[in-house]
C-alpha cells in the first residue's frame, strides 16, 4: 500500500502500476468530510502477493520519467 496526497498523485501511481501490469485500487486513507473542497489522501492498494513487485515498478518507472525530463 502507498498513500497518495491527493487524487492526482493516486491516479499517477495507479497509472505506473498499470503500465507494469499490476492491478490496483484506490480507497480513502482517512475519513473525509464530504463538504470539504480539498482532495483527500488516498491509499493505492495492490494484492499482497504483488507488493514487492509494485514497489519495484513504481521506483523503476519513476526513475525512467526523471531521466527523460
């Protein structure tokens, strides 16, 4: 599990995992006030059997993006 600070970051992580062929789900990291106007933090969840692979994929794909910028 990773915690993203907002929806945009969570979707970016989910996209990286998808590129690596790893399914993931998003869920709120904390109870969120529905009247609040900010993006709540989200958990990015993967199957327990894919946690290490997901961490490696995020690290590798993030490094590749940094190199191309």
